[in-house]
């Protein structure tokens, strides 16, 4: 099937565009793999149960553990769709081109809807997740050890040491999030006024050394001796750093999709006329 100069131009551009798509697909796979590495810190078995418990309506923060896998799957799918576009343009197959355009348009509309929903509910979700995080914290933090009979309490302590954070909100004095926990109100070294913050919140401690944390840290809360940043902010920053990369890739994909659809339609019309 012969194409006029417009069709030939569209063919070259569509093939080129879809080679870019394959690059985007590979980029997404790379981002997903890097996300696995970068957020592996929150995928540890000792922290995952806490994330799974932070459910707001039908959404659970635990789904974050699957985010990198989703990114990789999307990257592979885009790579496949790009292959359809290259084949349809090179072979001038109108049926493949129709399939390609239908899939690309569907993906484009889906991304627009998802972005709109994310922007709309972001602030509300953040507030509700933080409130749920505080609720779970108050109900389950019973001891500043990793060997208590409450698995979530152990998880909080592990998170303090792993993520270098303390409590849900930033700790700035002896008055902090721990004041409303079982550890401070009913039974524990905080309730006995021996500690103001857990030993696991002290800097440079791990599962083997937290029991010997300095008194100036957990009893006096001396600035510089403990992790001042709240765990909510640490988790939020971790996710935002990943989301920035994802947003950049999504915007790139949307722009390429618009160009690809235009060129695919141009070739399709030329094939129809020939």
C-alpha cells in the first residue's frame, strides 16, 4: 500500500514515537526496580504489619508495598503496546493500528481520571491516614522493646530504629505522642517516669544496642540524642520522593500518547484511501 508524503511522514514518526514508548516502558521498569530497592526499608516483615493495619475505608497503606510491582507491570505493558504501534506502522496494518489507537486512548483517559482523583483526595487521605496512624499508635504501643506480647508495639519500635524516627508527630519535648499510650498511662517505664520517649528512639541504636541507650536521650530528651522527626513525615517523604519520579514519567507518557495517536490516525486514513 503506497502512502503519500503525509502518510510516509506519519509512518516514520509513529515508529520513532513508539521506539520512545519502548524507552518509557524500560524507564518505568527501571523506576520500579529502584523503588523496590529504595523502599525495601518499609517492606521489612517487622514493619509491614503496621502499614497493613493503617486502613482508611477500603484503602490500606500496605498497598504501598505493591507499588513498585505495579510500576514494573505497567512498564512491561507499555513496552508491549509500543510493539503493536511499531508493527502496525511498519506493516501498514489497519487492524493493528485500530487496536493500538484504542488501547492508547483508553490508557490516556485512565491516567487523566487517576490523576484527577489523586489531586482531589490527596489532602483528605493524608489527614485520615495520619489520624488512623495516631489511633493505632495510642492503642498498641505498650512497651519500648521489640519483645513484648503486642506485635504492633514491637513493629513501632523497629520502625523507630529502622527509619530514624520517633512517634507519629515530631518529638520536640517531653510532652509528645507517647503521653496517651498504654506505656505512659498504665504500665511501663514512661508511666514510672523513668523514660519520656522509648529507648528505640535514640540515635545510633539498633536491635542489639537499644537496651543500653543513654539516659540523656530517653529520660531527659536532650536535643540531638534522639530521632526528632515523626514517622508519619518520614513515610510521607519516602513516598513523595518516589511519586515525583512517577509523575515525571506519566507526564512524558501522556505527551507521547497524544503524538502517537495523531500519527496512527494519519496512517490509517492513508491506508483507507489507497
